[in-house]
C-alpha cells in the first residue's frame, strides 16, 4: 500500500467536507487513519484535519489525491509546485493542473501564492512572482504553467455558519420555499452587496419580458441595485419589441392576446434598431423610450448581449464571436458580489462557470431543473428559487424600491 499524509483546514464539519474526504478515500479502494483533528469551537475558529491515506497502486493514489485536493486536502510533504514552459501557443503540457472555482494557492520558492482571476477549468500561470488563472486559449509560448498535483492548496467555500442569516442559502433548490421569504432574503443580500462596494450583476433571459418582469427590473436599475446586465440577443429583442410595439413574441402585454400579424413584430423591432444605428443610438435619438435596455442606457450601466446560432437579426449590439462574448461577460463579472440569474439556463450556466466559488448566485426560474443544472455543472454556490420570474421581480422591486 502506498501512503501519503494530507492536511485540511476550514469548517470541515459544518460544510460536510470531512465526510466527503473519507468517502473519497474509500471510493478509490483506499484506507485512512486520522492522525490529528482539531474541532473549531467558534464561528471564526476553523477545524484542522491531518490524515494518513493509503492506496493499493500509484494510479489509484493519484486519482485519490486529485479528488482530495478539490476538497481542500494538501499533501504535507508536497514541496513547491512543478512548473513547465509552454512551447507553443494554446498547447499546454500534458500534465497541466486544471483549476476549480475554489480559492487556489500555489507554493513557489517555499511561499504560498494565491492565484488571481480564480475560475474553473483554467491553468495556473506564473508571471512576475504572481500566479494567474488563465484559459487554455490564452496560453502563449514561454508561459510557465503549473503541472501535476504537488504544491497546490484548494480552499473550498464554507457553508453559512449563521443559521438565521440568509438561511435559505443552505436549503438547496425547493419549489416549496415561500416566495416572499426568498425575496426578502435576496433583497437583504443585494443591500449587503451594495453596502460592501461589490457589484450586483443580473443575467436575464427573454422570459423576464414574457412574464411582465421588465417594469420591476427597470425599477431596480433606476434604484441603483443593478450594476451590469448580461443576456442574449432574445432578451433585448423582446424587450425592445415590447417597448416599441406593446407585444412580446407577437402577444399583447395588455391583454395576453395574439396581435394580428404579430409574428413579425420582433423583426420590426430589430429593423428599428438597425435604422437607429444601435440600442444606445435609439435611446439618444428618442426612438426607444422605455424597457430594460432603455433603463440600462439611461443609468449608464454596461450590458452585454451574447449571440447564438438561433438568433434573428441579430441586433447590431449583439456579440456574435463567442470568444469575444465570453471575454465581455468575464469583464463585467469582475468585482461581482452577487449574480442574480433570471430565467436563462444557458447564460446562467455560462456565467457560473466564469465565477469564483465565493460569489453568490441566486437562480430564479419556474423550472427547478434550471437551478439544478447550474449547480451540477460546478457552480455549487448557486441557490435556486423556483417561481415565476415576473412575480419574483415584482416582489423584489417592492422590497428594494418602495413606490
């Protein structure tokens, strides 16, 4: 049996990390012995675990250590991280370390250095005495990247220890959660985020328009509770269609009935923006005078529209280069403290994959599978609120921007 000694520190019991560590060892046909365990006795006092693990072969030991590393276990005698030089653009060494969205430290010259721009599925590059998470497509010849599993420390996010403070954050995804309770707690999160100087980023799908959420979301923007708006071409098209023609996908907002020849209204909206030269130009020229995009322009908050294969038009403001769209999203997510995802599975998952694990995500959708998929694809900090998006936004606007 091969043997290694690993250590972990944090709220290991509250976050159920310790049981996951033990399970990981057993799953890889290994054995473990707890050499030392200190239980944290206060909210600020972490627990500390020292564990000897054994595995019957080197491949199983490597797989075990890989999984344990993601749970915050670091080999005691790991030494410095191994660095290898990239010989060709976008071609990393075979054994490169692939990051998680958890806070990551890399040991270099005997010191632990925290990686900047933390995100999942990235490489760690050393430059100028610092470590950076960098996407594979951004790797260049001459970069020094971390390889192997040695000299790496991952710090998983801890579960909320204050049971009464945003308690719904620990309850996962439930269609039985009271909407008013979730709204009040989300409103508190937004206030806390703004007060701490961090940004509230809204990721929205066209369902915001279909469910009547445009008006309350506009109020939130005017109230200063939204600092960036991310979405797809459809969000803007349907929002502008509603503002110009009073319909959404040809359905009248006033009575929910189909407008005669309304199927062409979204194309008329796109055409109007092309005539104006763009969304900002339409606002400046007085062509666009209401809606979510109008409020974003008037408030001076940035918006990013990421295109897709199925887009009509698309609008001149829509970014159709997916790499450029990813970069634009990532730029607006810098400094985010809370991301509010509203009725968009694809954009919610994409946004979650760009975020470090300590940025809170509240995912609101009528379909519980959406929030589940966001969490299953690595964004474990996401919390689902299963309800009508328009209803949720109306209640949230009342809580934050009283009439």
